[in-house]
């Protein structure tokens, strides 16, 4: 078990072996959670959690949906144009 010490400025050094094991690098933000008999440091998520209802329909398109046959024809045409019979 590793130990560390609280500095006069309130800083705590997380041992390198722990940082490496979790992939933590300088500049990472943490949430501090009081557990009653200590604290828990949890890396802060890069984005706030969202619900599907908050983002559903966000990327509506004005392009009509294509059928599988239309998609296949477009891909085949692009392949022929790119490779011009070389493969």
C-alpha cells in the first residue's frame, strides 16, 4: 500500500504507480466525493451526462433516405470510377 502526505498548501501527490495504472496525466480534473471516513477522487467526465431525449433529432437531415439498392449502385459506381477496371 502506498502512502502520501498532505502539504501545507493542501496538495497531495498521487504516487506514479497509481497514476500510471489508471492512465492519469497532468491536468486531469477530479471530482472529490466525501465518503464520511475519507474522500474518493474520481476523474471528472469530459462531458456532462445527457439523456437520449435531449439529443434525439439533433441531426435531422433534409436529404431523403436511400434504399439499399441505391446505395449499392452508388458505391459500385464510385469503385468503377476510382479503379477504372484495375481490379
